[in-house]
């Protein structure tokens, strides 16, 4: 049975009947056959979103009522956590418990933004006697969302929830690598009372559906999450129509560990930051900067962890699941070869697992690369796999210099017992988020998230994200 698009509240086939297969990366088998949205389908979806917006089915609804529908969506996600987590795990490969967390975080986005739907306020501006001046924050209109494959339901919810809370209508294009849970989110929205056209889900390829959506003259805003190259292309398309874009791009985030840190805590945090989701995380802590005198103590701990991790099919709930595709697996292998050719030394992993039962999936072992210097490609480029580049430093100045020697600036972690050192470094780091003695915070739904430099612009998560989905109107009255 083919999984259909969701346009104007209905499940529909692609205009040309086309489909694609979504592959389970744990086994290499076809998980589902999915309708492949064409340019004509994107037109239909944008038209239906427009009609929903202009007909005030959503934007004209009392904000508290919008919030109630979103609360129901949050509860429905929680009620279906096991089913959705298993689907996500099969579609993307991530361990079941990580998939469960993703669904719970998606539910939390709807809960957080449901509570804000009736609290999006303007200002009054003092102009002096005889004037009343006020601002209102109006929904921006049709909000287009292009989502990557690595956290499908979590990243989908991260953009959709604030857009809906603001009164916008949405066209969401999930990645063709992992489209399944976005379709379930669309069904949940309809079942919970979203009017037709408010949330359209159009799986398809980047080259057709993605291009058609990003270049569409009737979208009013675009939230793109993905790679830098595609982000640049998408921003150019949107610019042709003067459509504002939120850009959530890649990273090469440093975890910076001083010798005075709690080494067990740091090892746990550093390992989790790179091996979660098999390193396929925009905010992965993919560079470890370690104070030279603590190198041995930390790397021994990390190697012990890496070597003891069980790699296996997502639904068997291993420590680490597969890579999303054969292509991505080969990219990771190439990077390890590049790193060793540049002089890096493999301290753990470095290859596919030898377990024959994993032969049909796309697996790679948790990998540590030592003796990496800041200019090497493995220290500069986003590998998007379970490969940690380890660099040594001698003092805080050097740590700050290496940390900032990157074209990215998404997240960073600092591990030390000295709060003065931590604060001094936090102020020098060029990144959208800095964590001290932790890395990530349970999904960080409440915390503004986004990039410096080539990691992007605009902010998602938290109250900051509402700025992208509203526009300010000033009303000035002379009396
Ligand atoms: P990608 O850029 O290849 O694809 C992202 C999305 O864009 C997909 O839906 C894809 O179909 C679509 N797309 C591809 N080509 C397109 C085109 N020409 N026009 C319009 N749309 C197009 O990224 P990916 O491989 O799916 O995901 C990995 C990348 O995403 C990594 O670089 C990662 O760092 C980044 N990412 C960033 C964040 C963040 O919040 N900053 C989160 C997750 C992933």
C-alpha cells in the first residue's frame, strides 16, 4: 500500500502517480512505498494553505482555541509514542529509546507552543499627547518547511509548532530518506481538529518537491534545515521572491575539556554528543578539544566506551544504530581514510563492524581519531557520522582559537570545575549555544537554537522562534 500525500486535509496520490521507496537502513529492506510529490502537488499544497489562511480557518480562530488543538496534538503524540518511535526507528535507524525521546520532544514542542498561542503580544509606544500607537504581531502566512532525515519528527515539530501557534499555515516537505513520521504528524493534526489545508505534508525529492517549494512565489516564509550547499541554493530561490528564510545548517561543534573537569562526567557527555544518532546530528560534538595533560585520562575512557558500544538494528535498541544510507556510510569511510592519510591515528573503531548479521544494513563503528590538527579536513568538515576528531590544547587562549577556527558555529561544550574559566571561554566562543558541564538539555525545546557563521541564521526553539512566523504591524492613531 502506498503512503499518500496530505493536501487540503485529504490523503492523495501524487499528480503523476509517482512513488519512491523509503529504505530501512538497519536491514536495507524497503520499509514503505510513498507518493512522490511533484511540482503540481506542491502548487496544490501551497494553494490549499493559502485558502486556509485567507479563509481565516486558522488565522481567524481564537488563539486559545488554536492552542487547544495543538495541546490535543501533543497528547496524541504522547499516546502514540511506542508506535511512532518504532516507525521512526525503522525509517531512520535510530535506537528505539532515542526514537522515543524524539517523539516525546515533538510532543513537548506542541505543548510549549500551544501555551504561547494566546500570548503573542504587541507593544504600545509612547508618542506623546494626542497619539495612541500600538503594534500587533500578525502571522506571516504560508510557512514552508524543508526537513532533513536525521530527526524527522523532532525537527518537523520544531518548525511546525511555532508556525501554527503564530497562526501560520504550513507546507512540510520531509526528506525522501525518512518521510514516515511526518505523514503521521499530518494525520494527527487532522484528527485533533486542524482545518483542511493548515498542515500539508508533501514527501518528495529535493530536486523536484524541494525546489518547487523553495522557489514558490506564494509562500511567505521558509524554514530550511539541512546542509550548507542546499541551504545556499534554497536561500537564493527564496530571495527571488523576497521570502525570508530561517537557515538551520551544519556544524563542527567543539567539546572543550580542561584537565580540572570531572573526567567521568566529561567522557560520558563527549561520547553521547558524538555517538547519539550515530553522529548524524547537526549539533554533534564532533571535535574534542582536550587539555594536553588530560589527554590520556579522557581518551582511555572514551575508547573504553566506544569499544563496548553495541551497534545494531534500531528496533533492537542498541547503543548505536546504522547510518542512514549506503552513500552516507561510504562518505564516512572516505573521511576516515582522509584523516589517516593526513596523519590522524585511529584510537577506536575506524571501520564497519565485522558481525555478519549486520551485513545488509549500513553500519559503522564508533570511531576516535587522535593526533588531529586544526587545519586537517577531519577537523574542519562535517562528517555526519560517529567519528570524533581529537585535538589537544595547552591553555584557554589556544582552546578558544581552535574552537573558533571553523566555518561553523552551532553549539559548543565546556567541561571544567573552574567557573571563571568556563565563563571566560563562553564569552569568546562564536556559536549559537554554549553548554557548560553538560551538552544539550533534553531536546532544549525552550532554548533558542541556531547558528553563527555557516551554521545558519534565524533561531528555532524557545520564544525566539516566534519572530520568524510573525510580522509586526504598527498602528498609529491621532486623536
Ligand atoms: P540536505 O541538505 O541534503 O537535505 C535537507 C532537505 O532539503 C531534504 O528534505 C532534501 O530533500 C531537501 N533538498 C535537497 N536538495 C534540495 C534542493 N535543491 N532544493 C530544495 N530542497 C532540497 O541535508 P540532509 O542530508 O537531509 O541532512 C543533513 C544535513 O542537515 C547536515 O548538514 C546537518 O548538519 C544538517 N542539519 C542541521 C540541523 C540544524 O538544526 N542546524 C538539524 C539537522 C540537520
